[in-house]
C-alpha cells in the first residue's frame, strides 16, 4: 500500500511537470533581441544585443552584450561595456501567465576608444539573479515586470522594471519598458522569435 501511494505521488509529480511544460509553450523563450535604453542622466543611450534559447521545456540559456558611451571629449569616448551569460527558468501559473527566474555571470569593462583604437581602464566581474512575470493581456499584447539584483566587484544594484510587448506576428515583436535602479531609464526593443 505504501509503495502504491509513492508511485501515485511520483506519477502526479510527473504529470504536473508535463502540464507546466505544455503551459510554458504559451510564451517563446527562443529569441534574439536588439534593445536601446536611454538613461535619465548625461550618458548616451545603451545599445544591447540579447538572446535566449530553450535547452529544456523550462530552462533556457540567456546572454547579452551592451555598450554605453559615458562621455566624449575631442573624439575620445569613455565607454562602459557589460556582458552576461546564464540560465533562466520559466513555468506557467496559468494559460496566460509565466513566472521567470534567472542566474547569470556578469562581466564589465571601462575603456577609452578613438575610432578602432581602445585602451582598457579596468574590468570587473560578478553575478546577477532575477525574478519576473510575463502575462498575456491579449493574443497581441504582453505585460511584463521583473526585479533584478546584481553584485559586481562588491558594487550592488537592485533594479525594478515593467513594460509591454506588442506582437506583429508570432516571430516579430516590439517592446517598451521603464527601469528604476542605479540608472533609471526607458527602453525600446525589437525581438525576433524563432522555433
């Protein structure tokens, strides 16, 4: 009797994972994206290239690279570069809502650039963790929100973001958002979903 109960519990757990994997298919986690963010300060806009790829029904590889020109004097730019690579997790709450989480390695570099010449002024590394929610308001519109924590070279930042995404088709969408943290700003993105 005890073995039968354990078997039934194991079967229920497998069915639950299968249902979550099916429900998670409502959102696509296979994409490449170009984002432009304008911080509310003197820095130039930040350009970010990002991507995500599902390696299991609920786990995806994530990565991004961004560049910001902090200052420019006589053709010499002071640039801040950041990249990250990590793993994301996503599961459905219901047919229209996914909960997401991620953990990633973060690398940063400050450099002086003039044309194709550059000189590194120093680099750093650390980690980031985050949680978010994606919700389908309609077939064409998604609302999203996230909280992200970063620790790079003992400097920490907690950023809260919220935004929306409009789907022109299953493959192409555009998003807008607002982020509040060490750097407050608005962003716009163009995303291509594949698979």
